[in-house]
C-alpha cells in the first residue's frame, strides 16, 4: 500500500468517527471498496460507509437474512450459485423466466441482500478479507412480459452500487429478446457509469464463446455451454468461517 492510500484510509477512519460512527473491526480492504466507489474522495467514501452501516443494521439486524424471511422468493428457485470462475470469483445465475414482479417489496429487498451476501460469502477462503468480488449472469431466455420487472432490476443493481460497492466484477446478460431492449435502456438510466462498464450483453456466437472462455466450462452449467449442473442458491451450504459462523 502506497503512502497516499495509507493517508486516505487514515483520514477516512477519522471522517467516519466525525460522522458519529466507527470503522472498528473493518479492515483496509473493506474501506478501500468505499473509497474506490467514490473515486478516492475521502469524505464521500466515509459518508457512503456510514450509510451502509445504518442500512445493514436495519435490513440485516441479525447479521444474516433467514430463509424464513423470504419464502416466496426462494420458492421460485430462480437463483443459482456456482463457484469459481476462471478468475476465482463465485458465479451467481438469475433465470428471469422463473421470476415475477414481487408483491412484497420488503421481502424482495431482503432476498436481494440474502443472495448477494451468500454469493460473496462463498468467496471467503477461511475468513473474510473484504475485497471479494462476484460474477453475475442474467439469463433472459424464454421470458414473457409477465417476467419483466424493471423495478426489481433497478433495486438489485442499486443494492450493488449503494451497499455492495466494488463487489461486482462483471455481469453477463444472455438471450435478450427484442422487446427487452427498451426495458434495458430505461433501467440503464438508473445505473452508474462504473456499473454499466461491468455489464456485458452477449449477442452473437463469438461473444458467447468469449463468455464461456472467461467464465470457464467447469463452473458454467450445461445450459450455458459448460459442464456443471444447476444448483439453487438455497441448496448451497457454506463452510463456517475461522472468525465466526457463515450463515
């Protein structure tokens, strides 16, 4: 770590204290994610960190989302968790044809926190470092108008931007139908430039081959050109951490 970065982190910890919060228990890699997300602006990074802590306390007061809190969302079995890609990131797959706009938005938001928490936790190697990332796939194959949910997409990506900064390595969108193009243009208006730069829309055979190569055949399910079997996220068991239990 260079001297300038070290100074920024020290200043950020002080700024967090001035905002009435604390960074105690959080390592430099965690704080760096918030700094990077705010272009190394210490004050903005500190405010983002404090906002995140307040959100975690309200949304995830027990430290994890219980499956009993999200029964309707889990019942659809629309999210799958695989690991690891060629770059050693866990792989989260969303099959949109199994999704329908949520009637209970609170439950849907808890579901978003659950799936992001569990995907990132699957990247922990014994203990959390704080800089773990993930790869996402949004599969739009065979979707109908009933599956289209701009609000849900915006919520998911805004969670990543606001509460999981620098956790997304890349997101691939597969099988986008013609009628979804206008939906995606609308959703994109709510996404930061940094987030949009991590999203790859796969549209042809060459891009498909590159997608398979980048993710890796061993981790990709057979439906996407790989060798693995789909595993629903709720069926994945995580290894307990050295410094605490992983839920």
